[in-house]
């Protein structure tokens, strides 16, 4: 998947609530893989989410947080 399709992709909770969009990717240059996604949330600070804490869903054209991702989001409620 091209990175241009990832930037701006919507991110949802497991319950289907949209929490924001991917605004930036952080890539590990040594491994050549995405490690983190910066999720920009409406009217809130952005949150850095481990890439492994989300998975892609085709029917929503976005990503859904795993259980661990939702825990991290709760820790960064700000």
C-alpha cells in the first residue's frame, strides 16, 4: 500500500468510533518498517500510536485500534 494512502486514513476504536486521522508515519530506517503513526484527533493533541497497535480494515478504508491501542489512547486522553 502506498504511503499516500496511509496519510489521512481514518482511525477507529473497536466499537467503530472515529478517533482521528493518520497525519505522520515514523519509519525505522534500519529495519525499513513503520514503527509509529501520529494520529491527529479533532480538538485534541495528536497521539503517537505504535503501528502494531492498529490493523487495517478495507471496508472502512482506515485502521482500527487493537485492545492495546485503545489502552494507550486512554492513557493519552488529553
